[in-house]
C-alpha cells in the first residue's frame, strides 16, 4: 500500500490497512501487508500527473513486491518506468480545498502495522535541502 508523505488535504487522509481477522490463521490465505510512505502528494505517488518520476518510484516498488509473489511483467512495459526521487513535487492544496484545513499526516502509528518510509524520501531530503516534511521530523530511519 503506497502512501503520500506530503499530501496535506484533509479530504485525502490515508486509509491505513490492518491484517484481516477473518483469515488470520488460515494457511490457505497467507497475508502479507506492507504500507510504504513515499515523497509526494496523492497523485505524485499514485499517478495522475504527466511527469511520472515520483509515481514511478512507488510503481517500481509495487512491481518488485508483486514479482516476489510470482507475478510476471513484460520487459518492454517495464522499460517505460523511470523512477526519479527528485522529480517535481506538486502542490495539491489548490483553491478548491482552501475551505478545509491543512493537515500533516501521522506516520508509523503503532496501531497500523508494517509501515515504512521509502529510502527515496530520505534520499530526497539529503539531495534537496528544502525538502523537510514536518511529519518526518523525529521519525527514526530504519537500517
């Protein structure tokens, strides 16, 4: 599950996932759950803008995770994916959303398991001095 670190619109708060209790111990329904935070706003991460550098970072992660479960992809389709952690980060807080307050998303809350910050977000902070999301302040880097 890919999540946007920089989305500030209250109407776009993330829906974090938890493992299903219905099939929790069923060996025929193994559950894998990973929620990863990426630099960008909602459409930077999920796609929708013409420039796809940031969304390709998230897409590349999803593809690699899918491959590890046995899913196959055509190489010619994968060659179009060009991840760029320094690509343009859009401002989604346009006038339409000014009626609602801005919010900083809470990250790595204990009640929602298997959350990580993608390494590309830390790379962006290191390489772009002006990229310092408030919600990453105090978040311990893994590894």
